[in-house]
C-alpha cells in the first residue's frame, strides 16, 4: 500500500484526548500506540529478571562447591519461595476482588437485562464533569457500574438499592463517541479507551468521559472488548 494511502496516526487535541484515525464505517476504538508493546516489555522484563536470579543462584552454588544434593536444592527452593509465596498471596487478594467485581456486574445485568453493563473508573475528569452538571455530591466509589439502556446512562457505586446513583437521562444525551482520553492518576498522565458522552442540559454541552475498564476491573480495556460494548451501546445511543 502506498505510504500516502495509510490511515493517519492518532491526532492529539490539546492536552487531554486523542482522536482515533479516520476510518470508513462506524466509529470504533483503535489501539493506543505503544500500549501492548509496553505491556509485553514489562512481562518479558519480569520473566528475564526471574531467570537471571535463578542463574545467579545456580552459579553461586557451583562456585561455592557442591558436596551433596542439598547444596543445590536448598538455595533453589529458597529462591523459588521468594518468588512464588508473594505471587500466591497477591493472587489470594486479587481473586476475591475479581469475583466481587464480576458479581457486581452480573447483578446489574440481571436487574436490567436489556442494558449494557460495564465498569468505569471514577477519575478526576469524570468527577469534574458530573459536578458541573450538579451530580458532584454523590459518592460513586472507585469503580462505578455503568448501565446503558432505553432510559439513559446510570452510574452506580454498587448494586444495592440504597447505593449512590447518578442518572443521565437518554433525552439529554446527544451522542457517544470513542476516543483515547488522557487521565491523570496523581503521578502521570496516560491515554485510555473512553466512551465520551456528549450531554446537553439547559443548553449547555458537556463532555463526560467514561474510561472503560476490563471485565475483571483490574486493567483498562483493550479495543476488542471496548468495541463490543460500543456496538451494544449503539442500540440506545447515537455513536458518532
């Protein structure tokens, strides 16, 4: 394909968002440049560090001299325990969290079977937008459940009836568009796949960012899952 016929790269608009490349057909999320490469580098870097430490332990044993099998087994067992015990305890902490998050989404889906359900992160940018619309007093927690249905968009702290809830009426939603939104976690800024809700109230247009979390709530979503949600949301809102 000629170079000038390649789709353009994402274009930064100001200091807060990236527009996906112009592609034919309905708007869709595109890969954030460098994200998968960074995650792969982190994985292989961690794996390489583990291998190097095991090699270092083996070389140290060889240099010291081996008089019995215990001289080899004990250092390797100690190194293995140093890696696998922390990993085990981390898994024991994450598994209940993932199960709770999955259950929270399942309960929301059961309560509103026709709705699209996903998790967002209650970022500073989201809180600022909701506050400007008069919804800032409600505490939505770190990972609100988002339901999109015929009545509009609802953000809820949990699935309990008494939980704090913010509703964006469907009549006030102009459209939703996919973008790479720059969020700030207190230490650095980075782009995430985000459903940007164009909300109109009292003649005022407000952009409400809903960063999309993965189904387990541990990482931000990748394009396949985000596009699946976007297609489902298109049944109730205009995607433009």
